[in-house]
C-alpha cells in the first residue's frame, strides 16, 4: 500500500496520476536545478522519453509528488540496479524541490519516504551481495547534500563536467593503422549501442542493459547519427564518440556547446590513440559548425584513464558532481 507522508508547511504529498503530471514534474526538476546554478535541464519531450522507459521503477509505487495549491513543487523517485563489476546493489533515492518549499522539512520527508520504499524493495527482491543507499548531487546543490549528510550519506565518487574552447588549436591525432571513420545511420543503431554497452561493462556503476534501455536510447531527442564519429576495423566497431548538440540548453544558457559524449573504445583497441583521434575529429566538426566549446562528463577516477586523457586534449573541469552512499543493512561504504 502506498504510504503518504504527513503534510508539512502547506505542502501535501500524493501519488502519481499519469503522464498528465509530466509537465509539472519537469518544471519542478528544471526550476530546482536552475535555482542551484546547475546548467543541465530537461525538455518535456526528453523527460517523457526517460519516464516511459524506466527500469526497476514502477511510477505508481516509486514516485512521490509534493504540491501546493498552485501545483507541483517537487518529487521523489526511487530505483535500483546491481553493479556488474562488484555485484553490489545500488538503491537510489532521487528528490527535487523548488526553493519556495525548501527549509521546512519537506525534502527530509521525501527522503524518508524514499528510504522506506527502498527498504520495501530490498525485502521484495532479496540480494546476497552488499547494498548501498545512494544519491547524486551536483555542485551548487548545497541544501540537498546537507540533508543527505544529516541522514548519513557520504561522498564516495566524483564526476566532472569538462569543457574546452574550440578557439584553441586542435591537435592532429590520426587513427591507428587498420581503422577508419565511416558515416553511420540510424539503421546501425543496434550495433553502435551494443558496442558502447560492451565498452562500459568495467566502469563504476555499470548495470546490465535491457531492451527498455535501448528503446530509450533510440528515442533521445538530440540523437543525430550525422554527428557521430565511429571507427571501424573492417565491419567491427572499434570506438565511437556519439556527439550531439542540445539546442534548448544552448539557448537557455546563452552558449554554443557541442557535446563529445558516449566516448568508448573496445578493449582490444585501448591505449592506441583511438579515443584521441575520434575526439579531435569531433572538435574539428563542431568548430566548422560554429560551436565555441566542446563539453563532456567524466568519472574522475575512471579506471581506464579517461580523465587525464581529456585533460591532455585541453578539457578543463567546469563543474563537479558526486555520488553519495549510505550503508544498507549494517554495511560500510567504500571511500575513494
């Protein structure tokens, strides 16, 4: 049975009522992030795509909405996955709140609801390995991190947004012998997605992907195969950079950025300059398109050396974010 927290400070809580809630949810998400100085926002189209293709999340049971008479002011959602590399189960609590509803215990009640729901999920789906309650915060989300810290969450991993001006010289980094960059189309999407999935299986937090994940990926509103740089060894994908432009964010924040994202290289081709060649080719393409910066997100302690590789190409950290964990069931989080 869905348990609603008691109202607090004029804010009441309710269950999800269907996709009619999506405009209010995305407005609360964007408003909360912009109030904290976080530059990443969602469109209704992309939010809808994500929420139609969630895994391990039943919106009727796993979403709590906070509202006042004028509408939605925040929400909490839970999900979970099992990390492939460690067999740890990650129990994730997400919550967002507009400034007008902060500071009166609303966020604390949303987090409390999320933890209770995650405990129910853990009981419904027994797991033999370690389990961690987990949340993510971006630089600037000070109140959210404070609430999590009081509840016992500690930073365990760091991520960074990195950017590079395209006015700086772009180095020449050729592909190794035996590889070539070829144009791709949406018809090759399955092979590209599967190659990206294989490449990330040794990364922190990776969970086995599902057909639902693939469907969400195919419908990403900014996906444009004409911008992708894919290196082939014959008919086999060796590496890729799935570049994109986010026109809504560019217009909202007054910038011209191109994103060099989903950078992956198959294990047999690593440490041979494939990523550098694909990234620099992407930089030249974006400069010709009139972009002023390239950007990417990275796990700063990625075991495959991604962070120093990007630094060597001129990327610099412009924002940071963190994974926070709390032991579930008497365990202790790892720190690094």
